[in-house]
């Protein structure tokens, strides 16, 4: 359920707000979110803060990511957007 809600929010960012790069800061202790962002959505770790106990992830928009979001949200019949 969390993955689907997140996919919809990311898709709105892509299709309506013209976002090209997403950044997420996730607590070391939030294993579920870490798994979703890293393993399900393909975000890459860009930094780690021991002081704030969080990891910063980044995902740059590409056609494969758009296809993934559309598949997750049931809009997979649409063609990829041009970047």
C-alpha cells in the first residue's frame, strides 16, 4: 500500500510538476522505507548522516522510471514521456 501511494505521488511530480530529480531522506531505523526506495524504486544512496541518523537517496528521471511508475499505478498502456 505504501509503495502504491508513493508511486502516485512521484507520478504527479513527473507529469504535473516537471520534476527531473527526486531526493528522499530516510531514517536509518525505517527499514520498510529504505527497502521501498532502494530496492523497489531504484533510488541510489548519495550521502549518509550519522548526526541525523539518515540516508539521502536520489533518483533522476528516465524513461525506465516513468515506465515503472506507470506500471505500479496501472497506467502502463501510456508511452514514456520525452525527457
